[in-house]
C-alpha cells in the first residue's frame, strides 16, 4: 500500500471532522444528544464513538495510551471538550501518517480487544484502512442525522477535498 493514500485519507478525515463539528456547533445540546435511532443513538454519542475508534487504533499503532471508557460509552460529556479532543486527534493522525512507509504497512499487527477477550493479528495496511473506513462510515451516519434535522454539512466527496 502506498503511504500517500493514507495521507489523503488523513487530510479527508481532518476536513470532514471539522465540517461535521461546524454543522453541529449551533445545535442545542439536547438536540445533539437526542436518541435518533442510530447505532450509537445520538449525534453526540456517535461523535464520541468515532473518537473512541481513533484512540483505540492509534494506541495500537503507536503504543501511546489514550483515555476511553469502552465501546459505546461517551468519552466526553461536554461538546466543547469532545470537539477539542477530536480535532486534536485528527491532527495527530495527520502527523502520524507522515511517518508511514511501505515496509511498516506490509507487516502484521497483533492486538488484544479492548475487553481483553481475544487477540487478533492482521496486516497493518488493512488496519490503517479500517481506521479511516470506520471514521467515514460513522460520519456518514452523522451527516444523515444532521440532514434529517435540517442541517447541511456540505460537500462530502473525497475528490473535492480543499487543496
């Protein structure tokens, strides 16, 4: 896998994360936390889940320890704190992908699940791809929820990342 692909995905992640938070910024807190029938119920909890995934996978990739409360539990109750941490993580991911090379990507990563119940091993390129796919999947859910509440995130297509 070409590390340039992951740099593009990281740039897309940063752009879209900022777009989503901008679209959420003027929502009343109760509206962001409203159970909308999504997998993680609310926009707020889905944003927390994306950050959870980013922290778990970046911890596995880098060895750094990140706080989280487990699958499905909000890391941050405050929207401002969540936004600050999420944007910082997006920036961290962007910096980290600059260090990737084809040799590292071609190796395997072995990890233990967050609940400690299973150990798995997969190619690193697949897991880094999953990091970005996971973000995109759940941001897509959020953009739908925002659209249903009358808010437009704007263009979300990868080819239209601002240069």
